[in-house]
């Protein structure tokens, strides 16, 4: 079997939410197989199964206890096992030779951080044997196994990472991610009706957009870039062309200065006021947050003439109360006040064309000002400018920027 003939396909939970949808996807898989493709299918848990299992674990532990993370990982992994076996049953009923595999059986090895493990290696020996036998493979996503034989899960969106890792290990022609959207758009179509689907996008820009709110797992994009795995994002409900994520020579459209306007409305802002400005104060504030597993994004420090400073940073909206508690109670930093605001959003412009070209920041700020959107914080990278704004102004900001950079029109 030629490596170039292998295609990895991943189907998300909404695509296989019930037996009817499972059979629809199974039929689609069989058509691909009959067309000559050698297929490895990675599946997520059905619908809201993962959330239901997390809730079940919490209810079983009771109000006074926290479930053991090792046991939770073992519990959560069953969601994908159910999906994989049901998909195999559906495909088998359609006359195709198929086998379902857990993450362990598929050779997916991870390090030992339960709940957010990272893949350390994929042993493709079993996968290759099954493919050589002419079978369709159904692999349970989102999971792996440690050197000690304990089951781990990869965190939210982990099935995307599974699919790209398997594609890299097998040298697959491409990895196709099928979901409830039909591709990558210039912005969220729910916020910007004029948003346009991209035919293709580079890894670097896609990684920035994924980290800023676009509906893709950043770890899967990073893995795809490292191993040069082309990724196609398309709808599991229609046969419309999707978006190709790759690292090859871009078209003129991809070369345009700004590629997209990602929006993340799940942002909270925390301000620590009246901090003594001295060496080590930032470490003293942010180390306890890191120890608590809280990711900090944008950071701004404002120095004052009297030797005091205010430090403002953003976290995920779901983490705001924990972050406030850590900043107030576990930090060694003395301050006059710690406040939190859970109603913020990140609005960004992303594009490799900004590199070595002046004027894009000014154009962005002018567009936001004209729309009456106040900027509270700013952060940048080589190919991205991000503004923190009020959550209720995120849509107006996205629409203004989309229009200002003419993203509703294809590049000339």
C-alpha cells in the first residue's frame, strides 16, 4: 500500500450525535472507500456525551469530594469508544470490512498529565497491519495511554489532535476534519454576515486564528505544521468544498495583508491595583496562577510616579473567579485592590502580509474608533494585532474591521 493513498478523516460529536447521523456518516465513509481511499476514521464522543460524563463524575463524587483525575480520564474515554464501536457496526452493516480501535490499541502514547495529556508518540504498527488487511479503521479520538498503561485524555478538541498525529505517523496524504461548519471563514459568520469562506490558509495564520477564537484546536494546527500534514476542514452535513490548511506555496488570496478577523467573547479582565513596583513582582503574581493551571493571555503594566503600579491581565471567562481568588489569597503581591470584569472580548486582525508593512495598526484603531468601540488593551505579534474590548461591542468591532480591510471580497 502506498502511503500517499491513506486518508485520515475525523468526525466531531455533532456529526455523529445519534444513530441516524452515525449511519449517514458511515455511508459517506463507505463511498470514500469504494472510490479507492484507504481510510482511518477518528471519532469524537456522540453529541454532549463528554459533558454528561463530567457531570456524572461530579455528582457521584458529591459536594465534598473531587473525582480522581485518573478515574475521570478512564470514564471520559468511554465516550469515544462508544462512538467508534457504533460507527464500526454501521459500516459493517453496509458490507465493508472494518475494525474499531481504542487509543491504546491504535498505539497512541502520551505523557501522564490527566485531563490534558500531550501525545508523545504514535506506534503505527497495528494501524498498518489493519490497513494492509484491507480494513477501514475507526480510532477513538481524544485518548491515549501512558508508559504505565493508564488511560489519558487530551483535553477539549483532542480528537483533532489524535487525527493529525495519526496522519503524521502514517504519512497520510491529508487529514480531513469534518464538523458542523463548512470551512474556515474570514470571521465568525454569526457576528459578521459578510464573512467569506477561505479556500485555503497557511498554518501560521490558522494557528493564530485558532488561538484567538476560530473553531479549531490550536494543538492540532501546530502538529500539522510541524509534520507538514495538509488539513481539510469541511462540513459533515454537505458536500461543499472546505478550507485547506497547508504550508505550501500560497495563492494570491492567501498573500493578502489581512486574512481573518477572529473573535473570542469568552474573555475576562483582572486588574491588580497599587502594586509596589520592584523586581520580581510580576513573577510573584503570575507564578501562583500558573500553579493553579490558569492560562494568562494579554498583560499590561502601568507604572506610576509614586512607585506603585497597576497590572492588568486577561484569562478565560470560565477562570475569572479562580483567578481572582488566587490573585487575592495565594499571591504574595501586596496591592490596594483586585478587581475582575468577566464581560470582555478579544478582536484581532491576522495576516502574514502585515510583516514589514506599516499602517495596519493605525487602520485597525481608526476603524474601531469610527464604530464607537473603545480599546481597553492591545497586544501584537508579527502577524497579529489583538484588541481587548467590551463583550457587547465585539460584534460591532468585528463588522467594522471586516469592512475596513475589505474581507468580504476576494483578493484581486
